[in-house]
C-alpha cells in the first residue's frame, strides 16, 4: 500500500485533457514539493514535473502540475498516443526520519 | 551529457550475495546524491535509499534498512547497491537516479538493472 494514493488507471482520446490525482498527508504533500514521473513501457522513469508545477527543459507545456493542501494533480492536455505510460507522483515525507514516498502509479491509456 | 550507467542483468540463487553498480559521468559525482529505486514485476516504484558520495552520508527507507547496503566509491564515480543474502522476493528491476539535494527530485535515471533470484 503506497503512502501517496493515485487512481490505478485513467484514459482519454487523442486531443482530450486528462487529470491524474495524488492524495497524501500533512507530512508529505502538505509540507513538501510534489514531483511527477513518467514511465514509458520498458523504460526508466523520467522527471516530468518538479516543485509542484515546474517542467524540466524538454517537457512539453501540455503537461502541468498543481497542488492544494495535501493533494496534487497532473494534467495532460492535447492528449497524444505517445503519452500512454505509467505516471507516478512523489514527495519527500518528513516522518520516519525522512524519505521520499511514491504513489502507486496511474496507467494512462490513450483510446 | 549527464549519464548514469548501471551494471548488467543478474541471475542469482537464494542466499547468494550480490553487488550492482551505477557509474555517473558528465557531472561532479561528489556533488549530487545517488538514490536507488526498486520496481518489482508489474508493480510501482519504491524508494530504497540515497547516498551522498561526497561524504558517504547515507539514508535508508525503513522498509529497506538492514536488507541492503548502499555505498559509493567517489574515486571511480560509482555507487553500489548490495545484498548479503538474496531472497526470491528481491527479484525486481533496480534503478539508480541522481538528485541535487535530499528533498529534490531525481532528475537523471540509470537504465535499470534486472535482478532475478530463483532456485
């Protein structure tokens, strides 16, 4: 059971906007930055969003992140077939001597 | 170009020891943390621990404390993850990744090392 809670699956058609939620607590999302990683099939994860809503160089602006209280969300607009992947949220957790915690992951299917 | 290159896939028997590696290049290895992340077959990501090669400061997830050892040799820009006695449940893909501070994100990842433990 993951510390951060994500829906196991999400789907959308090309061009649509989809959002993926991530719920945590005051010791993680509530007091630290949220990150999002994208894992394409058979590859290593890739940083998609950092500091709640910042995109690393090279990440399209179709991807956006937001945070409110102890929850966060990732939005993907103009959905494309190549966006089909697993998406993980993550945050540092101040409990248990400090460690990063991940969400269980959301498998995004582009219909 | 920043690169993290991990050692190749391993097939081991239960009870055997193992040490896998992650070699960094294209940046100052001693100025960034290296972390290890486990992904069991068909499952999500699990944070195992991190090490700062500059001074070998190491932090473990409580779930992995005592189960694995994380180390680094800054003279060859390489971090390690090792087991003294493998179990079948250690079968997984293991990724190393870099971050610039303990609370920052992993910005570069290795390609992964698949460890299979089977009798």
